[in-house]
C-alpha cells in the first residue's frame, strides 16, 4: 500500500493523513483536536460521519495506480456509533465487499489509538470511470 497525505483536497476539518491504498481498501489517520469536540468533550457525530464517508469513498475507487483510481459517489451510508472519541489519533479503515463495474459496496471502521471501536458503517457507492479520482 502506498502512503500519502492530501490536505489540499479536503476541508481543514476532515484533513486525513497517512492514507494507505490497496485494491479496494484504504486506511488513514485523523487527529481529533479541541475544535472538533462538542460540549461534552466528545468528537462531534457529524465529523465521524464525514470521516467514514471520506475513507469509504476512497476505498471504493481505490487502486495503487493513480490512472486506475475511480471517483466514488455515495449512494447510501449506514453508520453505527459504537462509542465516543475524545482528543487524539483515530484510525480509519475501509474495504470493498462486492459490486460490479459501476457500483461498489464497502464496510468501514473507525477506532481510537487503543483499538477501541468508535463507529462502523456499510455503504453503496457509484463509481466513475478509471482515472477520475
């Protein structure tokens, strides 16, 4: 898997780092900071949902060869909040579970730095042509 950081292609809030790509899989890290927390000092659920969408769409169209990567559009996303996250590093993981030429199905997981699950998800994604990422 290749590793990269793409701060230029993302909002400052959803800036993931250490992106690793395989065929149909992706992982990355995300640093939770004070400005990402709600009044209960927990990571805001909307950020969790956004992170899951980012890592799953990355996995859906993922390929180590940039000319083969495909832009993926979320068709549906089912998210399960498992536990709260506070400040620190999160690990994002997603992999494809099936699909065809234009549609892909993925599963995703977010864990804290101790390996405790924060959220899981399943989704369906529309794939654009190779090289469209």
